[in-house]
C-alpha cells in the first residue's frame, strides 16, 4: 500500500469511487455523480493546510481521503474536517485504517488540534470505524438532510489531536 497526495491524473478513479458512494446514498449528501472536472477543481482549490490523499493497492487507487478546513473563521484555524471513501472492492483489507492513520499524522503536521467528521447516522460501520480511532460523538443533527424522499440525521464526531 502506498499513500500519497492526489495528482490531477488521479481525478478519474477518485470520481468513480466518490460516485459509487453517492449512488449508494449511504455516505454523503450529494445526489448526482461527481465528474472528473469537479475533482480536478477540488484538487486545484485546496488551501495551504488542506490535503486530498489517495491510497494505492496493486497500482490501483483503492480509496481517497481529505482533510479540509472546518471553517474560514480565524477561531477555527486549528480545526479540520475529514472524509474517507474506499473502492467497494477494497473493503476489509485494512486500507481505511492505513488511510485514516496517515490523515491523522498529516493533520498533526499541519498544526490541527481537532478533527471533525460528519456521518449519516445510519452509516453504522463508519461510526464504529471512527470510534476505533478515538473519535467521540458530540451530537446528532436531526433531519438535517433530505435524500431519496426521507430525512437524514447526521452524527458529529470529533477527535482531539495531542
């Protein structure tokens, strides 16, 4: 396994993985597939302390993760938000664990103290995954999203980096 910062040549596999998760409706609030051009813009518009990383397995992109500023407000400058998306064929191989570990080290090196994750409440596997890394639930936003004709609750989790 190799983890590295995403390059523009990675836009297609990143978009494919993201679109899969959008199609399942289990991981994010988007409803339309993401196109390579949108991933390209995401990479090009990363701020100084933000990173989009990919994890490779057997020369294929097996997943990707991002650290992004939580808010542009100065008081939140030590807080970031993270997301991880894996190729469904890569589940159960320790790829998510490796990627999360890498992102946490990167967050510390970027001088973040606090990582926030927002997860659909029904995505129990993601909640359990984050708990294994020491994330704690700090609240639930009731009916904050509306997908597939139903209201969605979102759990807010946090991890303090020491």
